[in-house]
C-alpha cells in the first residue's frame, strides 16, 4: 500500500504530465496479463497499479545513451513489475507450492533418467499417485503456471538498465538456449499450446475452442508444459552450480 501511495505522489508531482503519454503501455501489458488469468481472479485496477509503479520506476532509470528504445524498455519493465507484484502477493496455499515442487522435480528426475519426455502415468507412479489424482493435481497447479513462461527465461538475468558483465551475458545466453531446447523437446500439442498462448496471445479458453478441446484439458497441457520446462531449467542450474563447486 505504501508503495502505491509513493507512486501516486510521484505521479502528481510537478513536471510529470509528460508521463501520461506512456500510460497506454501500462494498459497494454496489464490487459495482456489479465487476459491469461482465470475470470475474476484479480481486478484490472490492481494489475494496472503495479504497471504504473513499474512505468514510473523505469522512467526514473531510463538511460537514452544505452540505445534501447524507450517504448521497448518500458514494456519490459512494466511487465516485470506487474509479474513481481503478482508473485509478491503469493496467494497460493502452501499445499499448492509443495505440490508444484514435487511435480517439477519428478519431471526433471524422470526425464533425466529416461532421456526422453515422460508420460503422465510415469510421473503419477513416481509420485505414488493414481493417474486420475495426478490429473487433478495438474488442474490445481494450472493457475500457478499461468505467467510462468513469461519469466522463466528472465530469472537470474540482468535487467535492461543494468550494465551486464561478460559472465552474466554468457549465462543469460546459455539459459535462453536451454529454454529453447527444452521447448523443442516438448510433445507437439504442448508446444502448440505454448505458441498460441505466449507468441500469439490467445487465452487458454480461446485455444481450447480453436483445438476443439475442453478448457480443463488445455489448462492441464499448459501446466504440464511449464512444469517440464521448470524442471529442465532447474536441472540445468543444478549442473552449472555443481561445475562451479569443482
């Protein structure tokens, strides 16, 4: 709340009228994220408020000399600030966080052992669950993964306003390459859902209608794909950490 009050004070301070021209970027990013959330999960004004804070912070830090177009810079920083705000609220019960960790680690462990994409039944067996119970878990976890792919490739990467070190730039490049490779290894249908959702901006409900699938099944496809990717990147980070300790 204090953060929003400070942002409002900065917005109303003298000489800040020109900042209003960038508000459409806030609404654009807020709508993009809201479009992907289950109906009624969050209010639009709540998401916009995070975006306004991100816009003001980004405008204060923007360095024209870096050669990054201001609109591109603001879009990235606004989106990151909204996602940070949503994650910081952490409305998820501990039970869901624990399940997410169990499933992610099971995917990573099994796919490393087998050297291939594993089935739901294999993961269910690994977790000691009945197949139908594992499907219920995926459905429960569908909300926790809704904006995950937006930040999977950004975690641990220097923000655009920071001067990246050669080591950080190399690590970021390797991380994005690992993410690309992991996506290519996903089953075809999971790749299609991710492409339609993140590249083309369709909601999961629209994807379900386009593919003539149920909303539940598409939500499970999305959750399964993101959990596989999380597992793959977690495994990669663990390998990198192990090499550093040698």
